[in-house]
């Protein structure tokens, strides 16, 4: 029988964590408690912190140091490795402050999509991206500090335990969709392109569209890394512009690296590389106030990428393409890369686009199964969507029962 795991720092949060265990056991679940404490104190949990620490690549000594910060970081890494070895894990719950949340959620992010994960945290009413990342972690705000059992903490912790128990006891039915899954990236300004591609492929593929807001690209690549995608049509690589130019929607420097680790078919393009994202107008950093800015909506301000930034973006992309192991095509839309990058639109800038396209072309290394295509089309033209589909059909591995156009 799969168990509910309760993990956390039992030296400081033992009372609250044992309350979670009690709630879960009352619901008939078998519970395993895992101590992530780095203090070296005696542990009352089923799994001692030293047992967790032994899963660190450098062993226990890397975790039990005199520096709290490095100890916490090392324990989080050890916990992630520890969880990968558990064969009875049915779901995971934790409760804590910033340190406990950081450690527990690193382990949670390593678990497969669909595995129940609940984090009761003082950090949940704020920016949860550092904790949740591309995973399906349920974050619950603790309201009060995770310190003591009282009328508020009883309700919050009991609800969290009930939620985990429900997810473990009533797993979702296995999807009846048998078509191979295909990842696509979309931004508002590339929506017509992605919708046209999806329409042409949805009979043969389970099309999973990811919003390219930083976490969207990470989520697509997490599924690819988990073996859940047949490949990707990465129309909207815009997150790379934010990484290079300092926007708020970067997917990090590791964007596209998964395709160097797994030989998956990849079709990419330059979607929305004309823009860098910020929040509301007043949040744009002072150093960018003189740049070409566009109010996309009350909460999003866009900044046009310059020729120099475009050259850096192009070199970044070409380097990632050169490292890919699987068959790949990269299509360049010479007529514009977004809905607002065309004549009479606010981000129309042929010089910047030319710098981008030339940087990709000059740094790209073609080879067997690897090709760059420049097309005299706008990214949202129907003909460009057709070209993306044709490129995908050309490199995709045949799937059972898939009808070819």
C-alpha cells in the first residue's frame, strides 16, 4: 500500500508535522515521517535526517556543516535524491517557513506530474514560483506562522491533510487519449500561428500548448525530460529574450537544454523574440524608461529588443540548436516574429529582426537531420503554420495508428 509521506524539520516543526500525521492516519492512510532537520538533534521521525543526508552526492558531511544556509541547501539536494529511491510513495505533504518550504519543495519538484504534493507554507501568499516552478505542487498559505497547534492552524493543517488524503485515495482515471503528446509554446502575439498548427495536427497528436511566461517553457521541458512528449513545436521562444535582456518572464539559462539531453524531434521558431516583458508601466526599471515600450495591458509592459540584444539572442539560440541530439528544424519568419512586429505596428523593426536572423544563421551548424529555413512570411501567416507542420511531419518518428496528411 502506498504511503503518505510527511516531511519537514521535526526539530522545530515536530508538533505541526505530527498533527498532519495524526490527521492522515485517522483517514486510514499509512504514514511515513521524514526529518529534514540539520541541527543534529535526536529525531522522532520514521526516517532520520542522517538517512536522508546519506543520499547527498558527497554524503552526510555535506549536509551537517556549521553553516545553516549551506546545510539547508545540501539537505534539499539530499531529499530530492532520497525521494527518487522510494517505491511506496503515494503522496507528500509538508509544513514550514521559508527554509522548510525550500527544502520540501525541491523534493516535490523532482516527483512526477500527477503525484500528490501539498505544501503548507508561510510563503504561499506571495511569489511562489521559486517553490512551485514547473511542477503541480499545491501551495496552501498557513495564515499564522507554522508554530503551535491552535484554532487556526488546526483548520489549515487538517484541510491540507484531507486534501492529500483525497488525492491519494481517489487518483484521477487514466486518460483514454492514446495519441502521442506534442508540446507547443504560445504567446498572445503568436496565438494565430499556434492555433493553426494545432488545428492541423490535433487529429494525430495530443497537442499540449504552454504559455511562454517562463514557467511555461520550463513546464514543457519538464514533461519532455519525463518522457511524456513525442517532441516539440517551439513556436514561441520569447522567454530567451527575457533571459538575455533582463525581463521578468525568463525560463532561465537552461532553456532548450532538455533537447541536448534527449534525442526528441524539435521544430522551433522566433516567436515574440521582438519583446521583453515587464509588469505594469511603473514597474519598468529606470534604465529602460527611454526604450521603445508598449502597454500590452494594464499589468504587462513590453520592451522592443534592440539589434545588439537580438544578436545575443540569436547566438544563444544557435548554440542550443547545435547541441540538440535529435532531428531538428528551425524556421525563421522574415516577415515578422509577432503580431506587433509588422509594418504599421509598434514593434516593426527590420534592422533588429535582420540582426536576429543573421546571428542565428551565422552561428548555426547544419548537419544530417538538422536544418535552418528562412521563409518570406510573417509568423502568423497561414503559410508559415503549414511550413511548421510540414517540418514536423518530416522529422517526427512515426507513431502507431497515426494518420499522415
